[in-house]
C-alpha cells in the first residue's frame, strides 16, 4: 500500500452528523489540509441541500483545504477530486473500462452513479478561509432508486456491480494518495492538464445530453469543458457555456 501523503491530516470517526459539518468545526485549528472519514453520518447532505443516503459500509469523507486562491479557481478542484476518485476506483478494481466522469462532479460505474462530490467554503471571522470537499461513495450498497430525484441516474455500488469489496479506510488511503498527486499538479501547472485528463474519462462526450440550471434547460451535444470548468454544449441555437447545473442523459 502506498504511504499516506505527507502534510495531510487523517481523522477517522465512528459517527458524526456530517463530515462537512465536522470540517467547518475543526477548520480554525487546522495547520494544513486534512481528511475526515466517518463510518456513519446522521445528517449527511448532497448538492443543493438534498439528503444523501449512506447505508452501512459506504464511504463518506471530507477533505479540508486552506483556501489560497479565488473561489472560482478553488472550485476547479471538483475535477481534481473526480480524477483522484477515478484512479482510486481503478486501483481497487483493475477495471478502468467500467468508470467514467460526469460533469460537474459525479463518478459513474457502468452508467450508474457510484460517487458524488460536494464543495463548500468555510468562513472564519467573516473571511473565506477553507474549502471543504465532501465525497460519498457507494462501496457496499446503493440507495434505493426511489431515494433519488426523478430523472437522476440509478445509484449503483462497487460490490454489487463488480463484486469488489473494500473497506472505507482502505479506500481513503487509495484516494488520498491519488488526490495529493493531482493536487500538486494542479497547484504547479494549473487547470489545463487536469482538464485534459478529465475529458479523457468524460461520460457522453460528443453525444446529446440535457443540462438544467436553476432557470433554464438546454439540449445539445456535449463538446467540451472550457478553461473555467464550464460545460460546453452545441445546441440548435449555437454554442452554450454552462457554469453550473445538472446533467441528464
């Protein structure tokens, strides 16, 4: 097993309300980046306040990072984490062909959702000081289909889809090592190489998709992710760049 990455803290909790909430509590006392893993969450949450189901044996962790750049640049770390997750899955299963990355922040396994990412900023004394990256992975069990919103991809689990069982702490070790390497690349070289690597694993690139924002719905061909991390669609009305939203296949 690869050694734990130097400079990163590691905290494993049996139970917590949410690793994202725990990140906000401990951020003022952190000297550097830190991972928080919980075996049980009593108040897990997903994007836009949606509930996040966490059956036993699944993975729930948050990476807390000091915020050293503008929020827009920091938000590109959703792509950094996606790549690290992809690498951790391949290391755990040996099945690179089974996984794909879905804009803006999901990992797919055989077309179903196996992992999700949620970014939040943490303020200390009215100053944005840290970025919290929450990660949920269906290692053992997938939530029931009725637990997700209508039109969303079916939830899948690593164990049932590929017959691979891995403990959450062992998965954290794989993920942390992969993340540290991509983070170093992102810090040193910027978003360009991360974007190129992400697009190499992108789901439905070159195919028709639907993207929904809080106000509009777009139908078009997924042609790119631009230098700002925006989804680029070729629509009947021309090329459209979407900074935030949900994608449906």
